[in-house]
């Protein structure tokens, strides 16, 4: 080899440039990965209803499983948990009146049979969409006793305006006393 070795400073410059270029690629790859993650998770969540994703077959909803008619309404489980199951369909909720206790966590599980419905309970934070094929579920605690209106809040057709149910929030002692006497709780006549 006759070629002279390049001067030391030229060599270290080449090393620095190579290192810088390598880091440009590494940082570029990290940024690209983060953007890709944002896009993928964004699309993934956008394609799902807002609540936890649990599916149910609309065709057999009335015939078997959790949402058959005699399983709708409020139950107090052996573990002390209060669960409300309901169905929305044009243009009513089943059941039409729901009994819940105040000051106790209440889990709602609901779905729709025909169109997208939704509900909000009075001025509380109980608020969800009901989408055919999906089970919407959330847990809330009602602070005040009394009767609340529960209107459908997703436009679901010509009868949308008239679609609503009632929610009776009972003092916890009264609720527990009534819950022991029967499996499903029905509203107090008022
Ligand atoms: Cu159901 Cu609007």
C-alpha cells in the first residue's frame, strides 16, 4: 500500500459524521415508530364504541343469555354488587323504570337491538351509548335519592324524542330491604 494514511483530524471528522448519521437514522426510526403507534391506536380506538368492548349477538338477544327479558332490571348479587341490565330498542328502554340504591356502586350493562341509542340519568354522570352487537358497561354511584328521568340521547329515529325511562334512586337501607325480598327489583308505585 502506497497511499498515505489521512491526517488524524480528517479521520476523526469522518468518524464523527458517520456517528451523527447513525443517530439521525436512530432518531428518525423512533419518531416514525411513535407516529405509527399513534396512527394505529387512533384508528383502533376510533373503530370501537367508547365503553369496554364486549359483544353480544343481536339475533339471539331475546332468546338466551344475559339479556333475556326476565333477566333485565336491577339485581343485588350474592357478592353485594348491584347490577342493572337493560335493552334499548325503538322506542323504549326495557325495563321502563329502574331501581337503584344511592351511595352504592351500581354497574350498568346495556345493549341495543335495532339502532344506536344512548342514555343519561338526570344530571348524574351515568351516561353511555348503546350499540347493537355491543355491551356497554359502566359503574357509577348515585349521590342523591329521588326519581330521575333517563332519556335516550342518541337520535334513533322518529320516536327518539319520546324514548325515555325512569330511575328511582332509593336510600341504601330501603334498597337492601327490598332487594332481599325478590330477585329483580321493580319500581315503587308513585
Ligand atoms: Cu333511542 Cu334515541
